[in-house]
């Protein structure tokens, strides 16, 4: 692709991955942007969302397309509804989000630089019932510069 070429994505294009009971669609991958960024559409089921985690080298921004999710960091909790935007800056802030409602939520997530898209691809290949699942997820997290925390991290 030429540097002055636009990247166009059809409405339903992109790889769809099953992640943590939800569905993540890679709208723009790191391969398409030369590693500059990636955009992922996340459909988060009721009561779903990732455990607390951090990634020091990645800035992560979310835009709520539908529904609502509760974002938590060590310093705040925010209920994000349709149209809300949340940014987790580079530096490794521990954060998570949960869909505490009874309806699915949809988020548009952009990461700078790319990398979480590759993490999600590999994570989607793991077998959730495998006896070594926890160790495999930890290995992937380390490979992609993520730090994982227990589900009750913010309750301690």
C-alpha cells in the first residue's frame, strides 16, 4: 500500500474472534496500519469483560457504541453509556471494564501502537477448558507486554 492511500473497510469486514464469552471484530489490524494502531469492535455480553490488567506500552481508547460498561482504574470508576469515550494512557494504568447490565454492550477500541489485535488472535485460539489455560494466557500476556491481575484486584 502506498503511504498516501486510504484504507477502506466494509461494514462487516474484519476477522471475528470469540474472546471471554464475547465477540471481537478486528476492524483495522496492525498489519493494515504498519503497526501504528489497531481498531477492534468489542461486543461484550452481560456480566462480561476482562479482568484487571495493564499494558505499559499501549494507549487504549474506547467509544461506547451501544449499551453500558463500568470502567475501573485504581483511582476511579466510571459508568460509560452510549456515546461516552474513555482513554487509558500509556504507562501501565491497571484497568478493567465490565458490562454489569442485562444487555450486550458494543465498544470501539483503538490501541496505539497495534499489538492487542495480535494478542486477541492468539488468545482466541486457546481452548478455555484446557487444564493449563491460566498458564497459557499468562504466557501470551507476557509475550504482548501485558500484566494480569486477579478479578478482585480493585476490591482489595
